[in-house]
């Protein structure tokens, strides 16, 4: 592979939007009990807590990462997100995306 092609490939990857991790919805389901406390067992929302069922995986991941990085504010969500790995977040995103 020539140097120019390699540089082009690296530039294309860096310019691309982030790729979601290969996620496991079953693992996400097993981890979802903390979410159910505020968002309901089916993720459809409870009182002032929003619906997360059917949320796109990308939107879910972006939201949780924003809480984790403290660029989105909510003390409870920040505390929960802080304890999740990127894999955990991807798995939860995959699970909630399957719910309608």
C-alpha cells in the first residue's frame, strides 16, 4: 500500500462519524434494572423521566456519553453514566432500541 493511499484511508476514518460498538441487546437487557427505576420497566418513561424505549442507538449513546463527560446536566444520570463502560452503554442502547 502506498503512503498516499494509507494517508487517505486514515484521513477518511478520522473524518467519519464515530462508529457504534458491536452491541449485545441481551446484555443490555440484563443491565437495564437501574434504568427501569426512573424510566419504567419498559423504558416508556415515568412521570417527568423521558421515554427511552425505541430511542436510536446513536442518540442513546450520545446522551449517555454527554452525561458521562458532564456536558449534559442531570445529577442522577451523571452518577449512573459515570459507572458505565462504553460497552455497557452500547449494550443498553441496543436493548432500548428494540423496545417500542
